[in-house]
C-alpha cells in the first residue's frame, strides 16, 4: 500500500510527540522519520520505533513520563501488539504503558478516520498479483493489525488474490514465515517480498529468499518483480549471486 510515509508523517510521529509532551517536535520528528522510513530500521514494529524515538528524545533533554516499564515490555514481550500491551497494563498499571496504549489507539483512529478511501496500492501491484495468482500462493505477512490489513486489501480488490493473512496479532514476521513452512511450503520455493530490513531478516532467519521493494522506486520494483524476477525464480535462476545483487541495491537505498 502507498500509505507508509503518510501514516508516519501525519499520525505516528506527530501523535507520539503530542502524547509524550515533546517540546522540540522538529528534532523529534526528524529522528522519527529517519528511524521508521529512511534507514535500516524502516518498517520496524510501531512499539519498537516508539521506544527508540523516546530514548533519543530523553538523550536530547526531553523530560517525559517514565518509560522503563514500557521499554521492558518492548524488549521482552514475544508479541508486540496493542492487545499484548493492554494485557501488560492490566497486570501492572503504569503511566508510560498507558501513554503508549493511548498513542497507538489514536494512531489507529486517525488512520481509520482520515485515510479510509484515500489509501491505494502502488500501480504495479495489482497486475503483479494477477500474474502470480495462477502460479503461486500469495500470503500476507504484515506487522499491521489484521483489521487494517483486511479493510485495505478488500477495499482495493487485493484480498481475493491471497490465501492467508498474518497480522501483528499472530506474532512477528519471522514467526509467520515459520508457520508457512510448517504448512508444507518448501523453503526454496518461498519468496518474501518486502520494503524493510525487518522483512529481509525474517526471510533469512527462515532460510527463504527475499525480494526488496526499493523506497521511492516502489512501482519500478514491483514491475521488475513481475516481468523479470518471478520468471527467473521459477526457472531456477534465483541463486545466491542473484540474491546478493538485489541486496546491494536495497542496502544502498537506505541511509
């Protein structure tokens, strides 16, 4: 979906600055965008991104609510979702955790109220799915919540091309891919498509191939996947040298 940048610039970052009473919002948002959009942590889980941004804000002299309990949750919870964070708050109420829960809900509400109907897939995604569907099973592996995924993908006619959807409620992307393997898909036949280093890591942790969508070259990347890479994969040309060339371009595109 062509929504990641606008979601961070309009909701994730500004609302974090608001809910955690950040004074130097300009500096905070510059760091937020770098962490979440334009560096090797692009696509990081929202709560991990929040933790990193708040830690940096504290280093820069911001006086905010105590986040130690929230940080501990982020560092140790096997599932980083709003539901898991709410369960933690029920067990041990904490101001920092409460703020994070309120922020996450405000982000979801803002996206739902202001972006519904305005989101759209990149232009080259639908024709790519139309080609793939006869020769491959398309499985969604996302860190977004299941409701948002289903709503967006159904609205734009993409959900019908998929056979399974894993959202943040299921766990990490790494875990989701492992479940796909358990279902009987052979590792050598799985290609993880993603635009973030976390997608790359999830793929390689499971021993499967990775195709990067390059930031600011998304349509070009999807077209290349459809017209060249997919056929090369089916023809057995996608070897380690092939993978390394794709990774070089991907890593060079991130600051």
